[in-house]
C-alpha cells in the first residue's frame, strides 16, 4: 500500500477513535451528573422510563437508517434518551453492531440485560446473537413492524435510488460504480448458482401454521422451517427462469455456531472444485432486530397487498486487512441487483451494507450475503420476499448470461 494512502487511512482511523472516545466520555459524564444531583429515586425512575421508551427504540432504528431530520423521533427526545440516540453512531461503531445504554448506567443501578436498549445484527460470522427464547408451544412472539427505507442521503453513499451503508473507511462513488460494466458473467451450463447457508438453522417467528422445535433460540435444525426452506424457494424461482442451481442444504452452524463460516468456506471450495460452471454464490441468512425489554422488530413491507419481509444485501471487503482483491466486483453486482429490486418492488430492499469482514466472498466473484427478513418475520413473509428477490435476481443474471 502506498505510504500516502496508508497515512490517510491511519489519520481517518485516529479521528474516528477520537470521536468515539469523546462520545463515550460525554455519555458517562452525563450519567455521573445525574447520579450526583438527581437522587437515587429519580435515577431509578429515569432508568425505567428509558428502558420502556418506545420513542427511544424508534429513534435508534431511525438513526440506523440515517434519519436525523428536525422532526424525527430523535429530536423529540430529551435527557438521557436524547444522549443515547445522539451518541448511537459512536456506540455502534465501538461495539460493531450492538447498541446499548452506557455501561455506567447499568452498573450504577443494577439494570438487568433486558432493561438495556440493544439491537443485534446477524451479519457477522464472529458475532453471537442475543435473542429471545422461542415459545415451547406454537404461537407468535409480539413484534413491532418497521419498513426500513431511507428518507435522506445522510449516512449513506447513494446514487439513483441505491443506498449503501458504508461501514468501511473507503470512499464510495456509487454513480461511478453503477456506470461501470459488470465483469461478472454466467453461462448456460449447469449449475451456474450455488446457494449455501452459513447459518442454516436460523429461523423465523413461529406461527400455528409454521411451528417448529427450537434447537437454540430463534433457530431450528428442522429444514422445513429454517433457511434451507428459504433456499429451496429461491432454487425453484431461478430454475423456473432457466438458471441452473446447486443448493447446499448442509447446516454449517450446527452443532458449532462459532465454526460456521470456516465450515461453509470448505463447502464453497468443494462446490467450486466439483462444479467449475458455478459463477454466483449466494449465502442466505435472516437478520435479527431486538429492542428494549425483548421487543422484537420485523422489517416488513407490502407487495401486492401482502405483508412481505424486507431483503438486505451485505457485501464484504478487504477493509479489515484480509485479502479480498475483487470485492468491488461483488459490490457492482449487488448494486445492479439493488437497482432491479428498487425498480420492481420499491420498498422490498433495505439499504445494502458494505462491511469490513469478507464473509467468505473472497472465494469467487459473484459472491453475496443475502438477509431475507428478520427473526421477527414469519416464514410466510420470508418466502414471499425470496420469491420477489429471485425474480429480480433472475432478470439481472439473464442480462449477464453469455
């Protein structure tokens, strides 16, 4: 890496670290002042109010989407709630996907984990999700619905309706990337697409129609109800469009969740060696959004009048220091798919994410991680979503078929 580029990246990182430290210092200072001058009873009441605040949870979700307008939920908050939201980007960056109230508050007043405000994400293979138990008997978990779409360009790299939540230090010119010709192609031999599930046991909010036996919270090894079922649906859509698919139904996250990415990488390498015609690798997951006191949020929209889970594309990069020289080709393909999704179903896709981790996408170009809904969505909503996603994907793949 050229010295000038290295120094520029180091300077950005130092500035970011400085902002985080300042934000955390301000948060802790505010808590200590409240403890010193607010009185114990008042502090207890404030903590409970924050933990139960629907407005605060909404504002945190709005912050994730870059919604910071003067009339937004964050601007309607006061006191500690406002402080938490305004520092949420700092806290999010420091914990890489986990938002909580300042630890000083929890320690000072003995708040339990369920009293904290947190949102877990299922994007990173090195993360451990903290989710609510699934009921032993069939029945839905109470959820709060959100349609996660941007209303402003703040916090995103964007162009022509495509929004990228850039969690790397790289500068992105989305318009230029959209103008570049895709180098990715597929042929007519079979299979062209590999569908795999690093976290295959991930499951959805159970209903009476889709009840399952949980192997872990929000997971099941029953492939009729987990990501394998979603992969089967996508396989059918692509094959109906004349695109050959190899669907790997192995549960790579069971029994060892921590080894899931290492395990699925072996599966990808074996598939690529056995079937050199494969040009596209799709790793299907589902996301997780959890709010205060165990509130489960689901990302949902309506397509043709029916509730449908939203879809999230996740692209890995070499920003974390690991070798991944062709990640921009994956990003260009993801942008084209996002464009197609937006044209067909304007609110189906959430803003896509560019991450520092690779997610096994270094194995070949044409590799993407796709989140179909959240743990708050139902299987029915997820199956609808993956069918619509498959239609858009098939159209893009037909464009690049040679």
